C-alpha cells in the first residue's frame, strides 16, 4: 500500500457507517424509533456491524443528529457561492432548516429521550448552528442588506419559531412569513421594512 492511500477496509467501514446513519435518519423520521435490526436491513449490513459502530441506541441517535446538523452547516458556503446573501439566508431557512424541522420530528423526540437519560446535546452542534447563522449574517452585513451587530444566537432563537409549525399544514408559506418578519427586523434599508 502506498502512502496516503485509503485501505479498502477503512473505505468500506466509512461507507457502512454512512449507510447506517442514512438508514437510521430515515427510520427516525418515519417512526421516531430505533430498531438495530431494521436499520441493519435497510443499510444492507449485519446487525453486528450496526452495534460495532454504535453500541447503544442513544449513541446512534446522537450521531444522526450530529450528521444532520453538519449538513445544515455545510450547505451555507455553497448557498453563498450561488445566491445573493439575502437569497442564501432565505433558502437556508426555508429549504434546509425548516425542511429539517418538519421532516425530523421523530429524530427530535428520540433525541429528547436519549439526552434526558444520558445528559445534554453536544454543545458543538449548537455552536455549529450559531456559526452557520453568523456566516449568513456576515455576508449580508457585507452586502449591506442587514444591519451590523446582530447577534447570531438571537437570530437562531427567532428561527426556533419554526418548531411551532405544523408539518402536515402549510409550513412553507408560514416559513416564508416568519422569515420575512425576521428579515424586516434585521434589514438596514427603510424600504425593506415596508
């Protein structure tokens, strides 16, 4: 094996790990439950492989949560590359954050159960979300679309209102209304407040 190459076994391990997380996220979104047997079957691996990667249901739930948060954070730079800063903020809010909140209710319930018995959510996930909002705000401040000095944590708390939307209702238009309300509060230009 040459220096820098990836062992086929390690690559297979990484693929199995990702397949397990995808299957678990799907299971949690649909039923809110973790069945190692069902997840193993959906991921195309043996149940022992699931246990080797995640020795407890709580460990699996937390790993799914961290993966989902990582996706929400990692999309921000790509949105800023292909959209105006304002559109990046709106797209992230509606197409990523709100969709995540509407489709991951089962994960949220499982996460509450997992953390109530085994401690708190990883602080790194919350900090990563604040960082994503800070990146979007910074781009908008530089573009002159929002005022400087906004606290990313406060904006994230405002976006927490998305949790009150009904996933079986018209959450898309309600997301747009909440985003517009927040935007008017963050805007620099008087014309955007009208």
